[in-house]
C-alpha cells in the first residue's frame, strides 16, 4: 500500500481529492471497508483488477501486492498464481506489452507477447530493432477455468489462454478516412504460440448494423461528440478509431442449455466465445469452429424486438455466462453502464452524426436468460430503492469500466468503477459489504474491475480475521475544524471523531508522492 494512504487510513482520516470531486460528488468520504457483515457476505480476498495487483482481505487490510506489474485485468489462479501484465505500449491504446503468469513467489511461469512486432522498446526483449508485444487489452481467460474464481475449480496449469488484443487496419466499409483500432481474439498455447484467431472486422456484416449505423461510423471523428473524437487529432502508430471497443471476452463455458440439447442450443457450446462491444451496444457469441456469430443481443432494442425484453443497453461491461455450480448458472450477467454509446440515426443526443446516439444517466446490473432474453434479476437504483434519495434522483452510475460477479452464496459483488467502489448485495438487494478503494492517488482514478477470490486460492497465506464493520449514522460522522473543534449539530449521540492530527502528519510527510490524475479512456 502507498505509504500516504496507509498512514491516512490508519489515522482514521478520510480520502481527499479523488477525480470524482470535479463531478460534484462528495469530496470527503471514508475509504477501505466501510460496511461488513461477515455472517452474510461471501468471505474471501478482493483482488484489485487493474494497475498494481493487490490482494485485500474483507476488512480492507493489504495482504499481498505485486509491484512492477499492471494487468488489465489482474486475475487469480489456484495455488497463489496470478495472470497480469507488464507495462503498456505508449504508442497504442490500452495495449499491454506482455501477458504473464506468476507463481506465488512472483516468478514467471508463462508469457504471451507474440501479437505484433513494433520498434524496439527500451527495457523489453528486442532483436534487430524490434520488440514483440501482446497488445492485449481488457480481458483474457485460461481455458478450462471459470470466468472468475470459483471454489474447487481446475487449476488451469499449462493450458490454452483466450486473449483479447488490438490490431490496426483500414476498412472502407467502416471508415475510409482514418486508421482503425480493431479487436482480434487469440487462443495461445502453453508455449505462447497463437493457435486460433478471430478478427471482428471480418464479421462486421453479422453484427446487426443498419445503414444509419454504418453512416454514423463513417463520420468519425464526430463533430457533435468531442469526447469520442479525442484520439482523432493525434493518431499514434497503434492508435486510431476504436470502432467496437470490445471490453470483455470469455468462453461460454459448461452450461445447462448445451447440456439439455446440444443441437437446439448449439450457440452455447462451452468452447464458443462471448464478447461485448462497449461502443456499439451489442454482445455476441462466436462459434469457435466456424467463426460465425451464432447469438447476439443488440444493437436493436426497439419495442417489439426480442432484445427489448432486456432493455436498451448503453456502454455495457463484463458480459459473461454465470459459471456452472453458482446460483443463476447459465444466465448472462453484465454491468450496464449508461453514459453514451451506439450508432444510428441522428437524434438530440447526436444531432449531426448519430455517433453515440443513445444516452442514459444511471447504471444497472442485469442478469437475464440468454435463451428467452427475459430479465431474471436486476439492480437498478430507481427500481430497488424507495424514499427521498430515489425520489431526488440519487443515482448508481458508473459510465465507464465496472463489473459484476456472482458469488457462491448467491450474492452479487459489483464494481462501481468510476467511483472506485465495490459492494456486495444479497439477492434481495441488501448491502452486506462495501469497500472504497484507498489507492486513488495512482494514475487513472478508476477501478476497472475487482474479483472476490476464495481463501483456498492462496494457501501460502494465513486466513485473515473477519471483523464486522458497522458504519456510524452519517449525522454523527463529523470532521473537526483546524482548531480541533467539532460542530454543535444538535444531534443526540456520540460524534465519531477522526484523528486528523495523524492524518495531517501523513500528508505533510508523503504529499510529494501524489501523482496527477489524467483523463481515462473508456
């Protein structure tokens, strides 16, 4: 843990100056574990899923970290192993130099970097002025293991790895005027050799785009959406128009649909591949053998269509089939961000180009039956909350990043990434654990993903103590002024006093370690 935040948290102080402060969210709030019911939560470790891999216990204590690595995401495997990354390509868009597997001691067990040769990168293996890099981004999965940690799963040693990566290309059907950043899927064997690949642009006519959508894509960079056009002015060798922005990739995995009828439900063959496009508002399953798209949700959610049962998705993340053996197995779970995305006819959201013409100003988490496309479970602030906050449009909203994980006890862990917040809900929407990332002085200011990991995955570590955390009433949580005085609020009870003296000392000593926040990519 960074010394600055360690001392501040130990002093009982609060985190200041998160990137979100500029968005009119509260500027002062506690970090770490702020609520915890050990009897109702699914207890295990939390693996921070981007940047430096960090393993945290239920009470927010840092258990282990791997400095020098920065996965997108970081994933755990049984036996204390992790899959992570080594650096990013400065001339690309979120492109990892190498995807690697580490053992419990931090030793490299496996590596993939044979995606593309680029001009030699200092500090990286090079030959004849060239360096091989993976260009992996956003996701990967070791074949034979679930999409996230499940007790008793296979260890995945020495197996094939599914990798989401980038390439650059030109495709006049998508956009004539600019270099594309396109998504490509690889399967990589134990030696790091590519044994299968699938390129999205080869199947653009299978993605459900109408002529209005193609017309919108051909108008990149859009004049009516400067955020979406931010890369257009300075196209780096690995940059350009990220037209699909695929942000998750996984095997369908063993499931009840295919077990019931392999012919009728051939789309759900365990070896098929599921992906989600953030910018196009669609998710799809690729037949591993034929390469054809055999199942799709979106991009058309108009009333009367089968996809309207799920409802309009906007900029979604983390689509996956809930693994076999977990409550809800076989259903599809994802984080529906909201924000802005999609291609189609111009409208008030995108009046000139139709580029990102769908908007919504709140998020939801959706579990639905992928056969009938009917919602099974949904977390949506407006539907799940009553009272003054709901009536005054207090929103659960992360327009970028984020994730949802089904836990073995039936709870769902949700990463609200833009707020760097992770919380666990029961099926009846009761919050039994809540954690706010204290590492927000690192570049980016977001939490891409987090994973709950069973204790058994790290047998080298002693099982942590699980101590409940009961938050005070907000009316009693007060900060002192600079004279150490607390406001006289008239509330009857004991004010929760914060040791600001210790926090101030930590700030003075470690303030120089703070790093500037940058505009993150979505």
